[in-house]
């Protein structure tokens, strides 16, 4: 696969550079790219959310005495059955890591580079003129 070389000013030099066909000339695999992007985004998810009854403030003492009131035997105002109480089955921290095989990661990179070359999004710049 041939790619044109440009000067630092953006003018074409007329030179062509041969790119490796095993990287830039493959048939792109969309599913490998999808899996790689999903893995990157999932691995950025921290997953630190937490909610439980113990995280609520106050409610450390019994609300009413157990007998002689005609009410239920309530222990704490932060019980999940009370308004303002904690969550029964609230979220807990967990890992969102999605791992993919190394060969699929490599295929995804090669596929992305192949798409870029086909779209003309990869440009090579010649910064230093050749010394003769």
C-alpha cells in the first residue's frame, strides 16, 4: 500500500512510501474494534458506588420502647422500612473489567489502522529534508 509523503508546510513532495500490507492492508474486522472499544470503556468504569443501612447517619438508639405503646417494636429510624432509611439491596462496589485476548486486541489495532489508510486519514510528513 502506497502513501504520499508531505512537507512540513503540507505540500506533497512527490515521494511515495510503502506501508506494510500485514498491518495497513488487511480486511478490517468491525467486531474486533467493537470489542476493543467496549473493553477500554468498561475498564475505565470505577464501580465504587455503595449504599447500605450502615451508611445512614443517626438512628443509633431505639425509637420507642418495645412495650406499652401499641406500636411495632422498632429498633432504628434508619431501618429500610422507615422513611429515610437505608437501602435493602443497595449497590455494592464491583469490577467492570472486560478482557479480550491479545490476538483480538492486535487485530483491532490493525483493523483501525487499515480503515484510516483506506479513508486517507493517515498522512506522512517529511520534517527534515534529505541531506545529499
